[in-house]
């Protein structure tokens, strides 16, 4: 686990002697993402791949998990047998997934159905390699919040599969010992006081563990909302306003006081929390299925509680499935994964993925889960779509913001300078 404090000597694209124009051209790092940027110049009309009535492919990073993969494959086999369809499978690790999908898409070397993070949707849609699912999507089956996801520039490319919000998860025992009420942290000032109290109670614990690695810094966006920044307003990037600067200064203060750690990814923050070494961290509600498997504490489930986020708003968490061809087999598989109660229950029980289907959220296997019940009452209703998802390449935009956040956290730039640069660069990306 990388828990090393960020410093000005760390290798960062921001510190390389390259021009702003060259830097923007290299966003995302490496040949795969360079391919992504090339793709964004392609037609948005969609690939002409026709697919098959009897064969399709399913691609997902969860297939690579030793415990989850076999059960998902069994689900796919069951679908195939019922439809007389052969379903092959493909997987890449999550951290390399986007790059691999982009490379395959650029070469038209991918077909069937893919499970994606919605952050990647605009890149693939702009590339012209996705098929519209408007003909198989039934809006009446999903909540209005879900209806707002999976869409890019008016066309629906994503069939909802897993949907919820990224909120704060707390260890109630640790919070209680520090005298912290998980429902009382409604302001940044109150949150700061709570983190300090946790640190005083046990200096070995990381009070708060957001993602601070340059690869994953989207956890800062709800903090910008909490301080009054919209991040993006219509076709204008608002970074550099008081809210975004105050949020970044706030994170820098947390880092300087040892209340958060530098350089952590989501999997690492989960490990910290599971080991009882973090009091609060950011995650989707599937945390209730992930954390116990990593924790030596047999009672960790009973201690996990949603924590009210200052400002109230949380990021939407959306993982739809998308189509690379128009074959009947692929369309039926996408529909099956999105709307079949049995398939959704399997995905929930195997990987903790909360279903997007409205009727499924009322089924006993999720409605009677105390953690999900509380999450769906307190966190999900306040989910807001990531404003960067509207960019022609949301991943490139997120990467650019991440780099400037890292520069400020490391002390290489002031928060105001970092956000001013981010505003200029993201405005250029938004305009294509």
C-alpha cells in the first residue's frame, strides 16, 4: 500500500518540461490512452457490427476475480442455455480495463456486451464503437435518477446494470469511541472537528480515507459541491471559483494534519477500513459485501454505517453494460443482465452490485439488508451525476483534474493556481 506523503519531488506530469499543448495531448498516459484521444475524432454514429443471433461475448473486470468470476460465468452459461446462445468471456484488471477496451475498440476487435464504469461511456460513444440501446431500454422499469445515466449527447448507450451512489462509510465503534455522531457531520467544520477527535482517540487510525492517488481523485468532487462550486455549469467549467479552491485547501489541511493519507486507491482505502485502520472512507454500497471478506473482525458488518456527507450530495455510481454490435444475442444478454431479477440477485450476492432495476430494489434480498436500506434512504436520493461525464472524454477530463489536485496536495502549486489551470485545460477538453 502506498501511504507515502506527496512531495514536490514525486514524478508527476505537471513537473515535466512540456508545454501545455503537449501535456493535453498526452492526457491519460501511454499508447492506449493516446489511442483513446484518437478515437474521439471518429464518427459518433456507431459501429456497423451486426453481430450474431447465436453467439456473443461478455467482457468485465469482475470475471478475473477468483471468487466472483466463476459464479458470473455460471450465470452467463444459464442464459446461454435458455436462449441457445454461446457466450464467451473476456476480462482485464480494473486499472487497465479502460485502456484495453479502448485499444480493442480502436481496432474493432471487440464485440458483444461489456460492463463499464460510466466514466468511460463518453469516450467509447464519441469513438463511434457503441450501439444505441434506445430500442431495448424501457424507462418505466427504472427510477428517474437511473434514467439520467447511460446517456451521451441525447443517445442512450448504456443499459443500466448496477447503480447507486458513492458515499461515506463509517466504523460505528471507532466513531463512538471518539464521541462522533455519524449523522452529525453536516458541515466541513464539523467534519474536521470529528476527524481531529478520532485522531486524538487513536493516533494509529486514519480518520478519513478518500482516494488521493492521482489515478482516482474523483472523491474530491462532492467536497467542491459542499463548498459551493458546481465544477461545470452548462458548457462552462467553473473550477477556480471560491468553492473549488476552498475544497482543495481543505483537503490539503487534512493531509498536513495527518487526517487523510496521500497516494491511496479505492482498493487500498478498503483494506485500511477492513483492517480497522480507517474510521471513514468513500465507497459505493457494495462495500458491505467487500469489506467483510477482507476483515479480521467477524462483527465488521454490524459496525458499518453510512455517514452523512457535508453538503449532503454524493456522486452517482453507475456501471452499465454497453453493446458493440447489433446482434440479437448481444441485445438479449444486455436486457437479461439489466432486467432479470435472478440475474440481478446473483450479481448482488456475488459482488455486492446494487441493481438499477426499480422492482429489484424492493426484493427481500436487498430490501431486508439493513445497510442497503439505510443507504437507499440517506445516500442514494442525494446522488448527483459527475459533471465530467458530459465531456467528449470524461476519463481524460478526470485525469486532468486529478493531476492538478495532486499538484496542490503535493505543494507544487497553490490551490488557486491549480484550479485556474484545471479550468483552462478542461474548458478546452469540453469544447473538443
